[in-house]
C-alpha cells in the first residue's frame, strides 16, 4: 500500500470550500481532468477515467458536519481517499487530500499522483475563488 497526501491554503471560509468540493455535479471542475464522477444511489457513484475509457464502481460519502469527503472503490478495493477542510482563521481554510493505493500494480507513482493532487487542489481553489468573487460582486 502506498499513501499520498497534499494540502493547500484557500482564501475562503471552510463552509464555502467544502460546499464546492462536495458538489457532485461540479466535481469535474476540480478533479483530475481525466476523471468524472457520476452519482448513482448515494453513496454509490461511478468514476469514469478518460485515459482508459473504464468505469469503476466507487463510494463517495460526504460528512458535512466534519467537512470531510471519503471515497474508495467498491469491488476491487484498489484505492481509497479523503478530503478534509479546516478553518485556519482570517477567512481562510486549509484543504488536505489523501489517497491510499492498495494495489502496487495500479499505482501510477509518486510524481504522477503528486502532480494530480496538486493540480486538483489548485483547480478547487480556482472554483472556490470564482464562487466567492461572484457572491461578493
């Protein structure tokens, strides 16, 4: 098993950040560009990967009271992860995303996963900024 984790500070209240991250209909705007989440009967979702044109049965749980998302594959148990939003004062938040890969044969490697996590956090911050700027303007 391999573990990956990244964090990023975002200039918005934690509730705003969490609401953006947890919105299934807008996850494509911040997830890695090749991944798409399709809601089924909650917490069941399907994750489609463009690169392989493959659908994976997964679970996605939103724990709003903890400002935490948790996910993982349903059948094969290949990966799991979580996203946690925490307020850090002054109207800012820290977002941490963690990924556990259980099958080393399907682990894309530290650089690929690190880049994907960093890019996803950057894209989430962009979406949060758009939402906060739009609400203020």
